[in-house]
């Protein structure tokens, strides 16, 4: 398998956590979409030009982080089971995954964009986005009141989605004010798969700051 991704893309990080949890072998293919030559070459291979993208052993191309993870979970029996076999748990896992992508990750992206593009000019919209995220953090804190991981005792697809969001949000939002979420975040940072991802993210961020790699 080949994974086309960028280490600073949260959806790429989500897939990387899952691949490491599954102990799955893959060839990493870092795509610099801000580089015109890299982007052109990738779009010739995959016209939508979005990462992450998984190329299977048979040459099939699978886009979208959640679909990639579900494919990998079914393909590999090793490591962590990311989609529970029990139907109600599986439905809850997919629900939390979608909520995290739509109501946390995408809102974070817009917040980052607003701060980058408008600076402090659009304070009303920035405050709205921050309030949206804080409300979602409260939701997560309540959800974790009687759970070890998001959907029960075992790590799932939903946790793979949440880890990168918390990693990004930790410097801008007071996660420590939410007791259950703070406990969860500490145990997440001890997870070997996530540690592997954060090491790659930190290296990529250093390269961006030094000018050796563009921001995706």
C-alpha cells in the first residue's frame, strides 16, 4: 500500500494514527500541494488532488480519511480493532467520527484561516468559531465522563480523528479546564501510535519554520 499525505494535514494525521495502531506496512508518499510541480504531478495521478489518499496493493485508490481507515481495519487483522463488531458501538463510532470532523476539525481549519487571512480584523467571526469549539469541548468532556476512550474501553476510529484536533487545539484552548477531556488527552499522548505521528508533525513544523518545507 502507498499513502499519499502531508504530515501537517490533520486528516492525514488521523489516517497515520490508524495505520500505526493497525501495525500496517505502507509506503509513505509526502505530497507538497503548495508546490506547483508537486501538485501538478499529483493531480495527473489523482485529479481531485486531495490528501490523504490510499493506493491499495491492487492499485485501487481510496480517498477520505474515514473510508481509508475502515478499509485498513477490514484488511488487517493485526493491531487495534478500530470499528467495533457490535452494531450499536460501530454506529456510535461512526457518529463521533463525523461529529469530530465536521464540528471540530473543520471549524479549527476555518479558525486558522480567519486568523491567517484577516489577522484581528474579523474578531466577531473568530469569536463565534472559538465559542463553537468550546461548546464541542464541553460535549466531549461530558461524553468522556464514564468512558476510557470516546466510544468505550477500546480505542476506535473516533479517537484517531480526535487526537490530531486536540494536538492542534491545545495551545489555543484550555483543555485542562475540562477534567474528563484533560485525563483523556494525557492518556492519548502516551499512545505509541500517536507519539509516532507527533514526532513526524514536529519535524515537519521545524522544516516549515526554517523555510525548507511550505505550509500545506
